C-alpha cells in the first residue's frame, strides 16, 4: 500500500536532508525527477523517501557522491552481489582509515607546537613561529596531510 505523496518540505523533515540538497541531488541524477502537482510543486513517494534516506546515511558514513552513485546504480540495475557491495565498502573503509591516520598525525603536530607556548603576554609566539617556519620539522609536508 502506497502512502500519500509528500512535499519536499516533508521529505526534508523525514530524512534530515536540506531542501536545497534534495534539489541538488535531483540535478545531478542521484534522485529521480519527482512527480509534480498541477501547480508545479514537487511531490515524493515512499520509494523516493527510501532512496534519499539511503543517500543521507551513505553521506554520513563518508561515502562520496561518486561512490553513492555506484551503489545506487547497482541497486537500480538489480543485478548486484553482496561481494560487489562489500568490495566498495572495504575500499571506502581503507580511505577512512587513511584519513584517521592523517588526523592522528595532525593532532600530534598541533600538540607539539602548542606545547611550546607558555601562554605569556609577550608578542612572541612559538606557534606563529612554527607556522611561519617552512623548515619546521613537525610541520613538514610529510608530517601533515594537505587539504585540496
């Protein structure tokens, strides 16, 4: 039995996804074009609620939009195996673990430069000195992950 169609606002409330994000997912093809009322308003059914919930949960787990598109294409085609889904998930897990290692190195570096500060009132600051010093060993390119 199908529930009544819901508005984009109600879809947003049920899934926790911002209305503009829902529209974005429609534009990039992650969400199918919704039905529209005679007045042109979007209306969504239970399948679209499930799909958006899947996307939102995947995003919270850190999957990229490309990875989600791959997962959704497997579902949409209906000919996927658990092995395929597991392989994609394990590749994502490897990326998460690499990010954790980067964050741990970053935390260690911040601890090291923060420890050099005695909290005094003098204008000299060892933290600024470390940030300005390109040769500082704890701030080398190898020690810190770069953000795109």
